[in-house]
C-alpha cells in the first residue's frame, strides 16, 4: 500500500513557487519512504500542484518535519500563496496492478 498527498496551491507568484519547489522536490525524493514527488503547473493561471507518494503515512509525517520542508515550504512558499489545499489519499480496492 502507499500513501499519496496532492497539494494544490494558488499563487500570483507561480514562477517563483515552482523555482522554490525544485530543490524541495530533489531533497524530498531522497527521503526514506518517498516513492515520488512531482511538481506540476496547472493549465489555469496561478495553479501549482504537487503529487507526492510515500510508503506510509508516517513517512509523510517525517517529510513534514524535515528541515527542507520547514525552510522551503513553510518559510518561503506558503507566504506566496493565496490558497493551499492538501489532500491525503490511500488507494481504494479498485486499483489493479
């Protein structure tokens, strides 16, 4: 099983947010339990979406406690946002591999 997080940001500073999330993505991908961390820009103006996948919910919790999350996301990205929505997901029984 995996634990997926989808973060949707609205910001008038999309290019700066994407720039800041570059190093964030690199550091996050090196974390134990991180299966993936991808940053997307929405077709709609001012939208940034991050899709993260972890082995467990605890791995995500540890990610949120990391130095790079605290410094980059909370310290630099969040002040640039007009809205931040974070959705935590687990797979349903409908998935088939």
